[in-house]
């Protein structure tokens, strides 16, 4: 009780060590091992989705990479951005360079990251989680990487592996990538003015209907980490640190759910 309290730099250095030695990944995998021993995972039927994680950076920090912001600004040199066309190609956040300006759906553009999870349909436990920079391809690219790992874990060519997903994943390259990995794409068909990439014979199957119902469980994990886990706006900066916090929060979510 009489020992001196750790100074803040100790916590900073320990966080770096945890990243360096993948301690959070090891913890996440140990939690999954417990779930496997309790027969809580199917190991065959999954859902995938992504969510925006607001970065710890404001719009005023998003300035031109060439340093041209603010010199002749109407706001008196404080980096005003009203009426200015900005993009990730020409601008970057001074406080968190890894954060990207992104808009999902009809929401306003935010400096953010993308959190991705692959959940098991049996009980909605998260079996894979990762954070990437935000762009229009991040969700499908992360999904392919997580599914490839899941397919290898199954390690039985005869076992059918399925993945449920929303209409945002209904793209020919993603559906074909799933088929190439021997994963049946139970992706919601997007037929708004276009032809769906998901074959009709898959969409008419009984398993497809079950996957479309089960995939909604994945939203509970996102809701939990954004409220209880306080990751709606993450309070660390840099891709590696945000990824660490996201994976740790998903491990905690699995423990609570179990």
C-alpha cells in the first residue's frame, strides 16, 4: 500500500508491449477455446459485418498534407473547413494520421476506423475481430481474410461452411471469393436496379433463410462494445491501438455472453 503509484509512462510502455507480443490476441483465443470446450461454437456457420468506430480526432485536425490549410482561412487561420472540398488523398488528421474520413450509408462523414467481426451462428459469439482503416472496400476485404482463417480451422473439405451478410456484401468479387474458398455465401440479395451476385439456388435454400435470421446476432456485439465497452468513439490513437482495444472488447463481450 505504501509503494509509489505507477507513472503514466509505465502504462504507455505496457500497452506497447501488449501489442508487440500479441497478448490480446492470445487472450481472445483462450476465450474461444473455453467456448469450444463448452460446445458453444458450430465452427461451420458464420455471419460477418463491419461497423464505424469514431476516431479520437476532430474535423479541424483534418488538414492538407502539404500544409496549405488555414493560412488564408476566413476563420483567422484556425483551420476552418466549411465549403472546402476535402479527401483522404489530399488531407490527413494531425492528431491521428491513421484515421480516415468516411461515410457509411446516409450518415455524415466522420474521421473513423472500421471494426469487423465474424460471429458463429450457434450463439452469436465472436470468433474473429479486426480493425482496418475505413474505405469502401474494407468490409469485404476483412471478411475474406477472416473467412479464409475460419475455412482453414474447419480443415474438413466435406463440411459446408456458410456465411450470412447484409446487402453491402452482395458484390460479384466477394461472392466468387467465398465460392473459391468453399464457403457458401448466404448474402442478402441486392436487387435494387441490378442483378444480385448471389445465385438464386442458394437464396432459395433453407440454410439461407436461417443464416439471414441468425446474422442479426452480430449487431449485439457491436452494440455492446460501443456502449458498455465505450468504443463508439475510441479514446486511443493509431490503428494498432484501436485494433487492440476492439479485440479486447470483443473478448470481454464473449465472456459476458457465455
